[in-house]
């Protein structure tokens, strides 16, 4: 055990000298490669309160789709540090960001959900988008949540049954229509779903249409409860 630790420390020191670490949001120097975001950027993230109107509206929409609760630590604000981080996570290949931010989500989930979950399920990508991007950002976040909570991640319990255009420029009604029937529970794993409690993970909740559609697929397959969580909520 001692030798691997020495080698890791030497590797970290060499990397830090050759490529000084900087914050992925503001490019300010960081003390270690083990960090991805500086304290200033973290402290600038606007924290969500469960009494906020935006949160209550999103929760109400999700509850109409069967989602029991929503756990989300921060607001997604245009031109803010979180927008930069999530963009790098989704489109820049910075998968470690998802893991690190997911640990922040995991801390909040663990503090609010005493009963725990049978499994964590990242919102799945369609296979065409998975080939294009090479990874699922929700799965990266789910891994960070799992590191904190120790609940298992089961990414194959739900699949994206049809391709849907990006939701970015769509209205609330268009987003709802866009994801109707877009998810289906795995027929091979129905016994794993029935009667169990699941945590659905996404990157950003805007109208809740995607998370709600995925939840309905799980509940239709016999899930007992579904709770949603995300890095951020958009106003």
C-alpha cells in the first residue's frame, strides 16, 4: 500500500509542476490537481431553497408525473460559473466535473433522504447521441452521488426508446410533447424495478419534462417511489 501512495504523490507533484492546475470556470490557479473548481466559484453558486418559487413550481410539475421529491443544490444562471462547468461537462469531455459536482449533490441527497434508495438511475441518452458524445453526463454525476451515498448505480434499468431533438429552444408545452413515450423500462429487468425505490439523476432541471417522462416509465414498470435530483435548476 505504501509504494502506490508514494508513486501517486510523485505523479501528482510532477503534473502540478508541468501543468499547473487551474479552475475550470475562471482559470485561476488551484492548489492541487485533485480540485476542479476554486473556492470563489463554488461560493458564487446560488443555492436553492425548498421555499423558492422556482423550486416549488418545478417540484409541482414533477409530482404530477409521479416524482415524489426533487433534490437540487444550485441554480443554473446564464453567464454564471455553473453554466461554464456544465457546458464543459456535456460538450467538452470533462467527465470528472460531473463526478465532482455529483458528490455535492450526493451530500444534499444523503442529508434529506433518510430511507435511502435501491438504486441510482442516470437519465439515459439515446444510443445515437451516446455515440456522438461518447459518454452520458448524467452517469458521471450519478457516480459522484454514489461515491457519497454508497447506493448502487443501475444505468440499464431504463432506456431511451426513441430519439428526441434537444430541449434547449423548446417551450414548456413543446418539451412535454417532445418526450412523450421517449423512455421505457428494461423488459429483461422488470423484476429489479417492481416494488423498489429509485433516485433519478440529471444535470439540469428546467421544466422537468425529461425527468417526469423517465419517472413515469419506471412507475409503469412497478417502481414503488421515484425521487429526482440534479446539479442545478434553471429559472
